[in-house]
C-alpha cells in the first residue's frame, strides 16, 4: 500500500514535470526577442537628411510602406496589419511608446536587409525577392520614425 502510494506520487511528479516544462517551453516561445544588429550596423547613419523630410517625402514613402509593409506592421505602425493575426511571432509595433526611440536606424536597416530568422520578417533589401534599394530602406526608416514615433 505504502509502495503504491509512493509510485503514484512519483508518477504524479513526472506528469506535472512534463506539463510544467511544456509550459516553460511555450513561455520561452512567447518571449522571443528581435535579434540585435552587429555593432557596425548600429553605428550606421541614415543618409536621409531628416531636416528635408517634408510632406512630399512622407506621401511618396508612405505609399511604398503601404504596399510592402502595411499588411503586417499595420497602416499606423502598430503591428496589427491584416496578416498579423496569423503569426506566432507578431510584427514589430513601431508605434508602441518608446519603441523607436530605443532603436537605432542601423538596427532597423539590418533587420530589413537580413530579415529575422524564424519569423515572417523576410529580407526586403536589394538581394531579396522584394528587392528594395538600400536608398529606399533608409527612406522607409525615416518615414517610420517620423510618422510612428510615440
Ligand atoms: C509578412 C509580414 C511582414 C512584412 C510584409 C514585413 N514585416 Fe517587418 N516584421 C515582421 C515580423 C513578424 C517582425 C518581428 C520579427 C521578430 O520578432 O524577430 C518584423 C520586424 C521588423 C523590424 C525589426 C524592428 C526592430 O526592432 O529591430 C523592422 C525594422 C521591420 N520589420 C521593417 C519592415 C519593413 C520596412 C517592411 C516593409 C518593407 C516590413 N517590415 C514588412 C513581419 C513583416
């Protein structure tokens, strides 16, 4: 009788251990963080002159953003584009308070050039299927910073 009790307790411990580690694995999946760019990218300076970002620039670059990025990142940059609901790892929400202030242009550029492995963020630079020039990438960054910073 005692032995059965001990066995039952042991089995229960194993089962709860498995359940628990399953939960931890799931939580780890949700804690995914966007990889940080190498130092040489973080040091890059956006060639776009922010002083010259005017209505015309925002209109033109906004059209490109809407064509290529909106479906995931959302028109308002809140990460809630029409496709976002399908993804386990959600698109970055550029308009979250402090989000862009904490990130350098070179970080954004690096992710746009290389994508983020294991997520829906594919490379969008010159060598990718999307094929945007480096100039366009920098323009998009200036657009996002100007329009989405909170
Ligand atoms: C198919 C969906 C999808 C599209 C289209 C898409 N993205 Fe993303 N993007 C993501 C996801 C998902 C992440 C989050 C990656 C992660 O968490 O590692 C992301 C992350 C990013 C980041 C990383 C931000 C940071 O903090 O480092 C940048 C920058 C970015 N996207 C820019 C763009 C731009 C610009 C476009 C349009 C040219 C675009 N994305 C199009 C899904 C998408």
